[in-house]
């Protein structure tokens, strides 16, 4: 049975009877900017972060900067400094972050491993995880293509019935997957896009929470951090809607209340392709270097 905290909107079984807009009387608003330093930030990030700042301001709350530098293969220090610089240039301010400290420091994910390990242990002890030793080749051969090309393939389930999770003292060396409740509808009321429903096992499968190269996965880290940093609303791009459904399952397995979610519409290029960090010509940095003012970049990000 779900506890009181988990029946709030945002939990997989929320009853949907509460208001669809953030209610600042519930708790004081804490939002976050959570970029990953894997490239220069583009107009899509600018839009998301401007909306996040607007919401924090509208609800008289705080805005936290979290550096999501979890993946050592993809993150670069030069992009960390570029993130601060570009976001300040477009006029954003935050009250807690790696550069200014705060009560929930450290604010860089690469320094928060202890919390992620504790979270992995809690999920393992709850019986939610299993170790997966499938090779990349096996996965590529057996996996069902997801119905969304941007998403990871649905795990075919070979290691699913393994019962040896408790014999591992550390997550290193195998992939750890979260066992999703096949067929369960995961619903939440998005603050911007309204009611959303995804079906576990169909829209996404058993997802990795800890990688075999000993790096905690995004889904685990973001849940651990949003909870530990007392985030009340996560504003992010609509490309992460399905990740929200996965994260709601993690909150439930951990017995934690989920924050509210506000997913921003995605910014696309002229060909209709969603912006990625490889779209250098639409990076804040490039636009700034080519003479655009911060006001012009803000307007363009919110118009597109
Ligand atoms: N770090 C993620 C990204 O840059 C965003 C994560 C989130 O907002 O939950 O795409």
C-alpha cells in the first residue's frame, strides 16, 4: 500500500484530484538547473532554464544549480565553466550551486557517490534490482526496438529472474537493472503538459541504474539528488517524460515522495530535428560570439 507522501500528484498512483498547478502553500518552492557538461548549451537548454527561473521567481522560491557531471567519458571541465558563463550571460542567477555552495553541497554529481551508493543499496535491499551480465552484443541481438527511436531498447529479460542481488557488496562490474512492473500504467499530471501515462514494460523496460563501468546511471542519481536537495519541482525538457515515469517507480521503491514535474516543449531546428549539443550554430556560445544580445537569445529561446 502506498504511504501518504506517495499519494501526492507525481506518484505513480496519484489520484489526480489535486490541482494541476504548483501549490506554493504545500512547501516553499525549490527548483533546479541541472545541465550536463557534455557540450555547449543550446537554445533548448536556454528555454528550459529560463522557464525554471521564471517558475522559481513566480512562486517566490529558490533556484539550485546542479552540475550533472556523472559520466566521466562524456563530461569535460571546459564545458562546466562554459555552462556557468553562458547561463549567467543570458541573465540566470541561482542561490546554491558548485560555485557558491549551499546547505546541500556538494552540487556536482561527480562528488556525490556516497549518496548514490546508499540509494543503490536501498533499492537492492528492497528487492527492486538485479545484476545483468548480458553483453552489448546479446542486447543488440535480442532487444525489441523501442517505439520511440530516441529511447533505449526494451531489455529482453534474460537476467530478470536472477536472485543473487544480495550477494553483491558493491555495484561495480555488472549492469544493475530496475525490475519494472510489467503492464502497470504510470500516470502523473505534468504541470505544463497535463496528464501523462506510460505503460511499464511497453513504453520502457527494465532500466539500468548502475553501469558495469561503475558509474551510477542518470535515473538513480537524479532521484537521489532531487530528494536530498529538497527539490519541489523539476523543470526539464519533454524528451525526459518517459524518464519521469521510470523515476516515479524509483521514488515508490524507495518510499519517497516525488517532486512535481514541468516538462518544457522541445526546441527543434528548421528541419524539425530536436536540438542536441551537436547543433553548434544554435548554441548560446555561438550566438553570443556572432553578436546576438542576451535579450535576443532569450526571446529566440522562448519563441521557437
Ligand atoms: N542533466 C540532464 C540533461 O542535461 C537533465 C536532467 C534533469 O533535468 O532531470 O539532459
